């Protein structure tokens, strides 16, 4: 994995954690699988997906997650 990408992912994990979320990455190993390499944001208290669960689980990219955490939900949804 590219080091810069991992650093960015870890930074977003910390931001999400401070806001009461948990950032999870898909564990799928088949690059052709739906959701491979994607992310989902979970409300840590309720264990409920708040972003990246539609139209399929782990459908968000790091860019989407970053926009969502920056408070720009409309841009994140519209991609």
C-alpha cells in the first residue's frame, strides 16, 4: 500500500474517532468484488452505518469520507 495513502487513512481514522465514528475498510481481497477497497463510517456508540453503506456496503472512497467529515455531506453524496 502506498505510504501516503496509509497516512491519510490513519489521519481520517483519528478525526472520525474524535467525532464518535469508526472508519472501517473493506476486508474483501478480490479486486472484482463489489466493495473492494472501499470504506464505511460507523457511529461508534450505536454501531450504525452513517456513511458509505449505500448503494452497497463499503461504497465510500477516502475522498468521500474526508468530505463527509469536513461537513460537506451534499458534495460527498453527489461525488
